[in-house]
C-alpha cells in the first residue's frame, strides 16, 4: 500500500535533506582545510628545510593504475 505524501512527511524529508546537506558540507570543509594545511606543512617543513629537490612523477603506470 502506497501512502500519500502529506505536508508533514514532506517537511520531514526537507528537514532531513537540510540537516544532511549542512553536516556533509561542514565535514567536507573541515577535511579539505586539513588536507590543505597538511600539504602546506609538508611542503614547508620537509621539502624546504631539508633542501630536497621536488621531482615530477610522470609515466608511472602502476601509480596511475592505483
């Protein structure tokens, strides 16, 4: 038996959608900011202080497949 969509159930669907959208956006932003800060820290701390030359990884088939 298919129940009709009432205003109450539609409001609940909208609330769940908005709740998920806000939370997933917040989680994405936090992970993205942590990724950027970690990349920046790694570049400054390990590559600049130890004078390691940056190298280009190209034509590496196993890495591209992975």
